[in-house]
C-alpha cells in the first residue's frame, strides 16, 4: 500500500503534466510554426546531448545508498549536490567548445546557453532522490505541480503577447529555478534535524559514489546521444523546419515515457528489499515489472499506429502534415524504452553498471550510422526508423551477446507472450 500510494502521487502529477503540458506545448508549437519550433527543439536537443554529464549518473546510486545508510543522509545529499553543481559547470564549458563545430548562428547559440543554464538549478533534484528513498514522492509532486502551473501560465501570457522565441527559452531556466526553491522548502520542512552545515562535500563519499556511477555517466551520455542526436543531425543534414516536423511527432511519442520512470522510481526500493529477502521473490517482482512495462507500451503503441495522422492534425494542424508517418514509426520505441528503464534498474541493483554503458554505446553507434544512411534517402521517417532500431538493439538484442544477461533475455522474451502472464508467471 505504501508503494501504491507513492506511485499514485507520481502518476497523478505526471498525468496532470501530460494534459497541461500537451495543451500548452501544442499551443506553443502552433504559435511558433514548424521552422521556429524546429529551432527551439534543436537547441533543447543540442543541450540534451551533454546534460547527462551534469547528473553524473548519480540518481539511482544515491537512492540505493540512502536506503542502505539512513544515518548518512545529510552527507549523501550534500556530496551529491556539490558533485552535480560541478557537473553542470562542466556542461557549460563543454558547450562553449562544442558550438564551434556547428553551423549555428549567434541567436541559436544564445538559445542553447539559456537552456543549458538550467542545469545549475537542476542540481537541487537531489532532494527528489531523498524523497524517492523514503517513498514520500508527494512532496516532489507538490513542487512539480506548482512549477508546471506557473510556467504554463507564463507561456500562455507570452503567446498572447506575441513574444519572441528566445522568451520561451528563458521559461525553461525559470522553471528549473522554481523547482529548486520548492525542493529546498520541502526538504527543510520534512527534516526536523536539518542543519545547512551538515550538507558538506565529503571527498571520500564523492570518490565512492563516482566509482559506482562513472559507467552510468558514460551510459547517460550515450543515451542522450541516441535520444537527441536525430534532431541535431536532421538540422545539419536538412533544415530547421524538418526538425520541427520531426519534433512534433517525437513530443507525442515521448509523452508516455513518464510511465516507466514513475513506476521504476517508485518500485525500485521494493525490488531492492525483495533482494534482501529471497532470490525467488526478487526475480518474481522483476518479471512482473518487465511484463507491466511491455504491455503498457503495446497498449499505447497499437492505437497510436492507426490514429497517428488524425492525432497530429487535431493537435498541431495542417502545417505539421509530415509528422504523422514519423509518429507511426517512432511510437514503437516506447516498448523498448519501457523495458529498458526496468532493465536499467536491475543493472543498478546488481551493480552491473558497466553493461549499461556497453549496451547504450552499441545503440548510439547504430543510431548515428543509420541516421547518416537513412536521413538522406528517407528524410525524417528514416530518422524515426534509426531510433527504433537503436532502442531494440540496446534494450533487447544486446543480451544475446552477453552470457551474464541470458537470464534477463529469457525474462524479457517471456514478457512479450500473454500466455505467460495468464498462467500466473509459472
């Protein structure tokens, strides 16, 4: 019941975010039009290639350590926070170098750096990790809902006042600032013994955390590449309008990705506790998680496949008429994204983070290669196919080549067959 209530809070917030975000996001896309919306999406994707560095792969590791070592909560939170601040500064420095290898003009670079500055404030999401470990996500929900409603109102005001594109980039930075303030407030309120002097950087703890997380840092970078590189490559190989058409479809497809993140974040402590009790219970819960992920994704992808053109026209209008076929293809990545999120939790629980890096590296490499081949011949539809094949490779096919993951391969395969679920996992 405790995990159910926690998941319910997270689902409620994400559903609200989906509804409000979709309404306002579509309004923004309609207002900006494919070309400016494409430029905005490109700037976000370009920043997204590097933001994994700012997180330092710490999220799952910190939750694990908070569950195991409650007495060292302040030290863990303080150390993780300062590590993330350092990571955010490194991201800004890397971006300053990376823009020299693009065809960006000054205006585009301004968009990039405004959006990238939000990573500084995102360091405060260590408080989110604290509430995850305590299964108290309602406080994170309060903060997210307030931020969502406030920034949505600001976006509507900008549209009604015919604001320029760069104003919407400033909203992203403003949103991260509001979230940071909310996290600080609820952390202090729910920690009666809180003293700011306890949130110190502990060198030994930092080394220990980074020792476990460095493969996840690399994995996160690689994940960012094969989740964001398509829009960057479309802009360089085609134009910003093509990015806008592609991004409109991807926004609808990725709208559902909150589902596996919420479920995995909320149930991860339960899976870790099951591991302490028995191996049989541990794998039983993991199998159920895989089953849930796969069939939730299929339930989303099937109807969207047949309604993609209609959905795009209703939401975005005739000006985004190239987005429908992209959505029809891209929506199927959800099956392997959902499965991959659950699998990633398993790798973290087993401290097999190096394998997480290897599988995502394979997927990213394949995605870049396929984009180079398919974008010139098939345009934005080719980019969607490349992303789908990369997800299948990283989250399923890779297991064929790693004997340590053959059991996971069997469990994943079993998840695709309804007869297994009907038989009660026998």
